[in-house]
C-alpha cells in the first residue's frame, strides 16, 4: 500500500505541465496576405484597410483596435529586418511595444547570470531558454524541427562537439531545420529536456524530444536528425508508374495538391522533407526512385526527367503534365517553400476544412471569393468547365472559386445559410460571392448565375459571358449583401490512419513525454535490462515494505515542519523601507499586502500563496491601513503623470525600490468583490520574475512618512 503511494507521488512529481500560450497576432492574416506577398502588395493592402478602419471614418466599436493592429502589422512587414525576424522566430524585438506579447523573452535570472558570469557564448547564432522552448519551439516542432546543443562555458570536452555542431549549423538552416544552443546550467530548460550529460544534443520534432547518444561526427548527427523526423508518415514511397498515376488522379478524393520527388536516392533529401511537413495538410508528397525510369511505357512527363539530379514535380488537376517543375540549381529549400506556399490549393478546391476555407476566402482580402453550391453530382459531371472558369478568375483577378457541399454528409453547418438560395431537392448549381472582414462573420451575395442540366451543356459557350458577370462583383460595390455568422466547418482533411498506427503513435508520444523528458526515469530506463537494475528495484521494495512506520513518522514530521518553516513576513514600516533605500543597500523587490487587521482573510490567503513561491528573492511584508494611511496618501501624490489609483484592502504591491516604480495586483483574495481579473496571483508573480510588467506605475521618490 505504501509502496504504491510512493510510486504515485513520484510519478505526479515527474509530470510537467506544458501549457503554451497562443499568440493570435499574425501580421499576414491581419493584412490578408500570404507569406510570399511582395512589398507592393503589402502597401496596397495596408492603404486599403487603413482607410476602411480609420476611426474617423468607421463607426464600429472595434475600429480603433483594428486600426491599431493594421498599423502594427504594417510596421513589421514594411521593415525587411523585422519581417525576416517574424518569419524566422514568429516575433520581433518590438512586439511588446504594440501590446502583442509573444512571451519571446529571457528569464531575468538567466540574464543576470549571462551578464555577470558570462555563461552564454557570444559565438552562438541563437541562445534559447525555457520560455522560448515551451512557447515557440516545442509547439511548432511539427512544422519546423529544431536541433539544439547544450554545454557550459567551462566544459573543455565540449569544445570539439560544439565546433562540429556549428560547422553544420548552416547546412541544417538551409533545409528549414532550426538550430540553437542552450546552457545546461539553465535548470528549468534542462529539466524540461531531460538532460543527463554534458555536452548534450537534442532534436525537437513532432512535439517530442530525441537525445543524441552516438559519437559526435557530422555523419552521425545528420543521420540522427533524419531518423528523428517521421519521413515515412508524410512522404509516400512509390514503386511503379501505376502508383504515380493513381496518386495524381486522386486529387478529387484527397482535395490535395501532389508533389513528386524524382531522385536516385532511397530516402528524400531534407530540403524536400521540411516543406512537406509544413504544408502536409494541403500537399501530399511522394518519392519515386529515378533508377526505375525506363525508356518505354512511361508517362510523357517523365521522359524529360534527368535521372542524375533531383527533380520536384507539382501536380494539380492536370494529370498529363505538372504545373511546376523545380530541378538543378533551382531545387532549394527556399524556392520549394515559396512554391508550396503559393500553390497549396487546387485550381478548383472543395471546402473540406477550415484551413481550405480560410485560404479560399481570406480575411480582409481585397478580392472576394466565389462559392459554387448545389447538386454534387452535377458539379462532378461538369467539373472541367468550372475548372476553366476558376483558372481564369484567379489568373486575371486573383479571386478563388471553390465548391461548397452543404449536404448532410459534408458541411451540414452551412445548410442554414445556403437554404435561402438553394433547396436540397433542386437539381441545379449556382454561384455565390463572399467576403470576410472579420474571422467570425461572412458577407454573401447571390450572383444570380444558376445552372441546371440543360444550361450546363452550354457553359463552354457562355464562359466568357459568365466571367464578365462575375467580374462586376470584383470591381464594383455590392448592394444586396447579407451578413451571417460563420458556422463551424467540419474537417475532412485528416490523414487516415489505422487504429494500430494510432496506438503506436500515442504510446511513443507518452513514452517520450514520461521517460525521455524525465531525468530520473530516462536514467533508469538505460538500466532496465540489467540485473543490477532489478536487484536495486527489489531492494527498494523490500526497504519500503519494512519501513512503513518510519515513513509515516517522517511524513508526519515533514508536514509539521512545513507549517513551521514558513517564509518570514515583515511588517511594512519606516524602518523596513529605510533599510532598503539607503545607499549601498541590496537591490530587492518588496511585496506588500494592504490589509486592515491581522485577522483579515486576505492575510491568510497571502501567507498561503507566498509559501508556494520558490527562489523568489523577495521581501514579503504587510501594511496595515489604519497604522499607515498617511504613507498610502503620500504614495498617491508621488505618482508621475498624475495617475489616479485607489488602494483597496487585499491589494498587493510589488515595490521596485531602486528603479522607483511599483506594480499592483488587485486582490489576493478570491472572494473579493472588487476584483474581476482572471490572472492568478502565482501567474502574476511569474510575470514579475520574467520582467513582463503589467501597467508599472512610476513615482518621483518613496515617501517616508508613516502614522
């Protein structure tokens, strides 16, 4: 019984909460642009949106906020350096100035160690810390794997591995794999990674951490990185010509673009693999060995393919020839990424997921989108005719067209919107024009272009006339639009996996999370199949069995000592303040609780919360209002810019003595009616540790007058 209790307690302590805050500020989405947008397109989109959302011209309640976001987005994308920083790291150094915090900052204690003890290397291209790992690298590792190297400054046997790592760093960056270094003395990051050895090399891929345990050579590291990326899951290996034709003909079923790599290698190059990971929801990648190409009975598009150099073919609806071909010197990661970014969709897609819908009908886009609704059998029958119309609309006006099936087996949530234009028992098709100024609403207007079985036979003849009619909705102002709340879009794009594969994948994920990223369990797992491990395990269980009473006494003593050894709390008075404002005094943060009497409920809550803080380097104190009301009044007068602030009971102030400002937390008590904030006290403390102050209040000097 007690052994089970110990095991449960140990496992609870071994698990880590990996919550990652999401940052919604995406400058590309705000301006309605793709990542490949030119400077001219950025300027045009900014001028159009800024004019529309200017608070002097737009009376909507959110116009000011939207206008601020548009200017912040343009400031990033119009500056080539900031744009490059955002594309690479998902943030810029100036993000906090616009109020869009991406938690892309360094721990204050890490900064202190780096400044005074020089525990980071100036030669490193990028140094990471626990916040960036948890909030940026780990959540995005399914799209961008990372190779990170850990060492310390005084580790002499780390020099050669570090030289090898830096010598191949650019090679990995050139194929889309991020690289960084970290200090193993950063205890929080090392604990999250499960680091045991110095030096240490890890790959972060698919939300998992893989540890390098071979000799440090360039070939071993490259092979380790390749094995850490699930290539076979995202890239199909084709064996013959029939497999190729079957794949590119399946665009109707898969609703995906197909990318085919022709290579003499048995495994694909990483500069092809990483773009396939990044765009796996929209592009199906495959590999075909060029040694299988023969001179007879091969598809026409393979006859001109070189069997020496790698070639990438991108297919859409045309199964007889590829849309794009990249080969020779043009076959680079950057070129392939740009190609995939601008060709994620078929010429005439079907709305099968929110991802497809967002690409078809982009938010704040200057161009509307066209939705074909109606009988799906008719659409399949005349697909080629609509395909030609869709190509012309995009080539000339950059407006996309897609088919929306609102039947009970597809996007049934759209039925309420579509039913006002089309009834399910009608055997016809019609075209609606739509645009989105907000993410949760959609404006729709009927183009009054309808097709039945008879008129569809004449669509080829009338295609120019149809295009001219649709052009009116692109260039002219809409008059009879209807606004709808955007319904939930059902996702049909998930890759099909058998239950056995899913079970194995989940097991591998849990094993990586519980074992590979837990130092002790990872260490023990190395001895799992040795007799020393089993002997040690048996001895542990025997010891636990015969020491139950001793364990109970020890636990009881620990509980008693935890009550006694609480953090010291001082009364906030003139002597305490004078002690830390004198020249030569320590630079500290004084955390002050404002209370009326020692019996207040907020005092108990404050004591309970601060006992959960570890390694705080803070001075904790309580200020009783009746005894120090004069000091609070004087503090209000010393605030710069004539800000008005009220000090309620249960308020907590963090006083930065040397820097002459303080930060207020409204209430330490959960049942205080004056506080309506959702930020918890411990979260607020974490923000203070990280240097991320919420509304700091600057003063001219600290008052010294107490009652």
